[in-house]
């Protein structure tokens, strides 16, 4: 069944990836109309999340954010497919960085880095940064159940020489890479909601107490990798700009979970600047304010 679904879907995906951007965005407009107005994909989740995070906004204001978000989500999904057929020159024109000298300076010192980023703006095209660095690029990702689509995702995300590694194998591979003196840049999306049974740290995110994903911080501490926040702005349709910010120059010496907190604070800034570009369909706050007894004495930041 997995193969059948893939065989049926792949020709359409390939065809879309060969369309010019003008047609890509016309198609995106159509997908938005279907997804938002007809199917109503995850509307309840999106509205619940926006009401939780922005209680000070009126329903009309949140509705504006909601509609802009769905339009952006459709754009980004089509842009991901387009990556199959995009050239190196084109993607470097559409995803730029304002301060690449920061990363190049760290590379000159032989410093390994980890890009910590949220589900915000465009995280798919971030992988094109591998075209402009000396470091070997690794991207940590969650495997897809359908092995054929998983292979396709690896193909798309690995197009610009980034090596994708699953969350399960990441620590072992990165430890071995460090021991072999590879110069590394690791990319990880760190705003997911971890399983409550595995949560090591609870803090607030956008003013709501939730378990925090700390895998990125732990990898940095264990391997002396400098964590860097990548802030991505959507300049206009199909064009993004990233800006790097070092979260800690000496991660091993930082108090536990301070790097995670620093990442979340930067993510909050991005969301408040332009909330329509955050991925509101995620059930990020599903465990809100359900702090287990063993964490009751752990300090959490209040809004």
C-alpha cells in the first residue's frame, strides 16, 4: 500500500516541482481555497492555539492572522515540492542571510555549530545554507512512516549536500563525527512538544507552561557545539532572509536548560513580530499547565 500511494503521488509532485513560481503560487491560492474554505483543515486547532497565545487580541484580529497563516502554509508546502526542481542559483536568490560572516568567523576558529530554529517562515529552504559553508551539514529530522516518502524527503532535503539523520541516530552519528574531527553544522527544529513521559524540562512558551524539547541543548553540551538561533523573515512571497544569533559561546558551562530558554525567547520574538508565519496547526500547547508533581519545584518563567 505504501508503494502504491507513492507511485500515484510522485508524478504529480514531480510535475509541480517543474512549474515556474508564478504557477506555483497560483496553485497555492487554489490549495488555500480548498484547504481553508472547503476542508477546514485543523481550523479548530489553529483557532484554539491563537486564542491561547493571543487572548488580548479580538476574534477579528485573530481571524486575520489565521487566514494569513493558511495562505503561508500552502505557499511553504508548494515551495518544499518545488525544491525538487529548483536550481542552486535560484534558491540562493530566494533564501539569503544578512550576516553570514558570523558563521564563517566560527568556522575559521574550527567551531562546530548547531542551528536551532522553530517551525517558522521557511525551514525547508534553510538547507540551502549548506552551499555557502565549509562545515559538513547535518539535518536532524523525524522519519516518515511511509518509507518511500521518507526517501523522497531525504532526497529533497539532501539536495544541497546536507546529510539527514533521524532523531534516534543523531547522537551516535554526531559523536562519531566530532571524534573524527569533522567541522560540523547541525540543523535542528527545536519547538516541538515532547512526550510528557520523556519531558525533562517544563517552562513557558508564549506565556503558557509546557514541556520543552531539550535534545538540541543536550547535543550541544555533550559535543561542545555552539548553538545558534536562525531567525527567518519572510520578505515577500517566495523570498526569505535569515539572521544568525549565537545563543551561547560556551554551552558546556551554561546552566542546564538556559540554552533551551534562550531559544524559546528568540522564537517568541519571531512569532510576535509576524505571527502568521508560525506553524499553528501543531498541537504545541496540548500539555499546557499539566506540570507533573516531580517538576512542581522546578522554576518556570512566568509571563
